[in-house]
C-alpha cells in the first residue's frame, strides 16, 4: 500500500503540543517503532526546525534522523530505502526540488514510495508529491509549480491561512490554467492511498480539504470524491 500524507499547515514546525497529526502519521506505519527521516531542504536545513522534529518524534518513540544537503550529504539511496516514513518540511518548494533533482533524490524517493515507504510533509512537503503545486517560492507572487508527479492533481496548501491563496486559485481557474485544485486548509491533511485521496484529516480548527473548481464562473468548493473526513 502506497501512502502520502499531505499537510496544509500546522504541526511541529509551529508548536510541539498535542502532536495529533504526527501521531496519525506514525500510526499508519506497520512498525511499532518506525524509522522516520526528516528532510528540511526547503528551509536550507534550518537548525531550529530540525531540533523541533527531534523533540516531536523522539517523544513519540520513533527512530529519528534527518538529511542535510547544505553540509556533507550521506549516501541517499540505501538510507532512504531503510526508512518507514519520510517527512518533508515546509519552505521554498522551487529551491528544494532543484536541490533534490541535482542529487537524484526525486528518483530515490519515487522508488521508496513504490516500495511502500510512507511519504509525508507540510506545505512544500505536501505539494511536492503532486503533479503540480501552488507555491509562494517567489517573494512577490504565487505560481503554479511542476512537482514530482507521484500522484495526479494540483495541490494548494495554507488555503484558509494566507489571504492570497484563494484569489490566486480563482484566477488560474478563470484563465483555464488548471481545471481544478485540491485545496488544503491549515490543520488539515489529505491522506492518499495508492494514488487516490482517501481521508481528510482534521487536527484543529474544524479544518477541511476541498476540491475547488468553477461553476458558472463562480468558485466552487466541494468534498473531494471518495474522501472520508476524520477528526483527530
């Protein structure tokens, strides 16, 4: 079973408190003590972010590690394949993907995904798995970014948290640059199984994930087909 858990916003990067979504992620693993690897490339391997990762997942009984790309880098292929879970942090998606492709990590992660290593992450770490993502990697504008294409679709994180998100999605729908969008609110995760959205996981603020498209030139928010809502 192939799994992706894409988080629209929230989690240990903001606060180490209830760790609801972190517990949900590790509960999807078959291992009682899962090996989880953090990839913080999108923040340039920010030390504070890395420390929060260890505080969160060490407290949950995981075997924790992280990968640096801005210091000396480990042999990636063997290491990734030994993990139960990958967690990708938020930040600059465009820069992150460029670094990954230079190191061949995109292909290594795809092999691991097909070998049932769970892929997860927040913001940049949510959209990267899709065919395309909505990103604020540029300081002055939102953009549609080609991503890893592990699964089909266009994904937008922080949908209710950042005021520029909804207008931009409407604009690109109006311009027919996309047909629809999977929009993830903060404190919501979309859990995909075998390439298909299966669960909308709310871990705060009564959050939701939406299928967004146009109906008679008006923006329309619908339940994603086949998706069950879970509140944790």
